C-alpha cells in the first residue's frame, strides 16, 4: 500500500521518465488530476499507476499531463482480472503507440522531432508500418 505523498512523487517520476522515452515534454500536472490519482487507494501494483501516467504522457501534446478517458474508466479497465478481459495484440498496441507518437509531432514522420526519430526507426520503415497498420496521418504523408 502506498503511503501519503508517494503518489505525487511517483507520478512526477513516471511522467518524467515517460516523457524522456517518448520524446515529449510534460511541464505541468494539473492539481485536479493529481488529486484524483492521490485519492485512489492503488491496492496492489504500482505498475497500474505507471501505465496510467504513461498513457497520459502519450496523450499530452501541450506540456500538460492529460488523460484521454476519465480516470474511473481507465481504472476499471485495468482492475479487471487478466483472464476476464481481452488483451490487445502486439499489432494493436503498436498501432495505438504509433498513432500517439504521430499525434505528439503533428503527423511529422521524418526529420528532427519526427515520429521516426522518437520511435528510433528509419522513416521509410515507419511509413511501411503506418501503411500496414492502416494508420492515417494528419498531413497525408504515409
């Protein structure tokens, strides 16, 4: 069980590390979001908190940590036993991740700050994956 003040420190740490990994900047964690995260009891696994923060980092493109869904919905999804919920395929996870990265860089695939650089892959390889996964890009450069 997490102690008082642990959630705030963990959210800050997870947001910073996810930002670094995904090449995004999170400069602000809204007080309302922090309060909601802090009041949840987090029984069991800290990885649940880490996953929620990482999802929020991927959804944040203006430096402010945001959830794409209400926290309650995210928590109810992640608190279901694994054997009763359908797990995403690797291809589904890859598609969501590439879409999130493309959203953070406004559809830019190549060049400095582009999705390929963030994902650590060659732009042509990324274009191939985008086409295979049926992802539409904002600027049409697939």
